[in-house]
C-alpha cells in the first residue's frame, strides 16, 4: 500500500525568550496558563467590536483573533461543518527552563496562520507583562529566535524590530531508520468511543489515526494543498502494526477553565513507545511531521508533544 501524496504543512517554530524579576514558579505543564493569557492579550490587541461574542461578530472571518484563537470553519468548508471551531493554527511547546530569572517557550505556527505573526508577537509581549498563572508572574519579552528543523536558532525579533522572514517550509523527513522510539514529552490524549485511551489500550492504530486526522485538518484549513491520500487504506494498515516496546503511564493533570469556571481534567499518557519500521514507509512522513503538529487533544496548549529518536537518527524536537 502506497499513499498518493505526502503531507504538506509549511510551518515555523519561534522561541520566545523572557526575563523575569522574580524566580519562575509555573506548573510542570504551563500551557493552559500561557494559552489563556495569550488569547486574552490577542483579543485586546485586535478587537474593534467590544462586548460582542465572536460568533455574532460581523468581522469574525476577517479578524486575527478569531482566525488564530477562536478559529471558525470557513463558510464554504466541506469538513467539520457542524463544529463551531476547527483546530487552531498554532501549538505551544515547553521544555525545562533551568534559569530562575529567565524563561523560554516555543510557538509553532502553521500555514496561513503565519501571516498574523506580528500580532502574535505583540500579544505574547502583552501577556507576559500582564502576568502568567494565578500569581500573575510577569515575563518581559527579550527576543525571539526562529528555530530551524535542525534546531539551529536565528534571532528574528529584538529591541522592537522584526527581521524580514523567509517563506515557511514543510519539515522534510530524513531516511527512515530501522527502528524508532517516540517519546511523549507532555500528556497525549486520544479518545476512542468517547473514552481516553489508557496505557493498556494504546495502539499504533489509534495513534496514527489521530495523527492522520490532525495533519489532514491542518492541511485542509491552513494550506493551499489539502492532503490527498487513501485515508481508509492508511488507517486499516495502521491497525495491523504493533509497538515493539511500550513504556507508558497515565499522568493526571487538571487546569482551571475561566471560560467554563470549573476544573477540567486533562490527564494523558506520557512515556515512550518503540516501533520496528520495516514495511512502515507510508507512515514515516506523518510520524516525522507530527513532531511539530503534536497529536491528540488540547495540542494548542502543548499537549501531545513527542520527539523521535533512534540509534542512527537525531532530532531537534
């Protein structure tokens, strides 16, 4: 079985560097706090129709906030027509920050979402100044680096000046190794029959189905090259594949939703799985690209982040 096309999602990853006046104290997975602060700041930055719900706003399809954060389906969409929102054109990603008075995070933008990068810079700067988390910890934006697909940084924003940016590209998958290990750095939430998959039920078929769906949606809504492949054949073939090793555990994590005014359980699986890649050529480009798109639920706040490693393969993700 050979797919008819490879996934194409031009993207860029930007690393935001902040200074702080006090030691950083944030949760292990701070994506909810940053995403919420970013959304509020972006809306204040661009909204010209105050006190009007986005769904009722005449400008919702021409608004940077609506496009990036509320993300309504296009009027002529053939997918997700019954949904109020579609997958967002961004994901946060967080790594260990070892310095008490400095902090960094990554933000990846997909396809057409990149045209709003200047708005996003202003919103992230405002969000940091206003404070993050329950303690309203202030973060002062220092600079922004673009991180290429090999992990090399190039400064693109500093002292209020944004450099001319090169066009976005899709990460090209390297030669497929004989065996890979996927390490989940933040909880991955994949549902089947309305239930989150636990470690004992987690399978390659479930993982790849969720990844294929996500990549398909991102390419459909945010690029000019919607994914054209044999979805049924890929999904059926994925159900036949098995992990060679599986070391996963459930991680309980809750966040407070100011919108719904309640605690929400966003636990998921962390750990790693291994795959023998013989005969897995059709899956390889999707698995590689998924390091930037993430997989599962709540990806925009940083969940479902993974990296691929192998004895003969290095990755910057």
